[in-house]
């Protein structure tokens, strides 16, 4: 049985196919952390690019993690707050790949 309610902003991740139940402001997949370029201002869904946004970096703040996403279509970089139910392994992976990048510079 499929219990996939469409009341909020549920969506199917176009990167990994996970069914994501939206919390109202969720804008990325908690499994692979991909997002989609749909906002000009956070939450407005006014962007027409609709490219997939790849997680490229992570930042730790007092309020939690901030994920940096880069649009694969137009290249814009946006920062999004990580959610509590985001895949921690992916967050760690992101943090590690970021450290590797820094080392190479
Ligand atoms: Zn996904
Ligand atoms: Zn874009």
C-alpha cells in the first residue's frame, strides 16, 4: 500500500527516485541531498530553470548544517539549511569531499 500524501510539497527525487514527503519548506532530497532549482527567493517557486542542484559543500553553523547546492544547468550556487532527517552519511561524505578539495588547493 502506498501512503504518499500530496497535501504538502511531496515530491519524487529526480536524482535517486526517493519519495520525499515535504515539511512545507523541504527543498532537497534527504537521501542524496540533491535539490532542484525552482526558487528565486526561498520558497517562491518562481525560478524557471528547474535544473538539478548538486550538493557541493557543507558548512557548520550554530543553527546546524548549511548545504551548498550548485545547479547543474545554470551553475548558480545556493545555500540551504540541512534538515534533521537528512542522510547523515551523505552529509559526512560531503564534508569529507570538501576537505579533500581544500587539501588539493
Ligand atoms: Zn534523492
Ligand atoms: Zn539553474
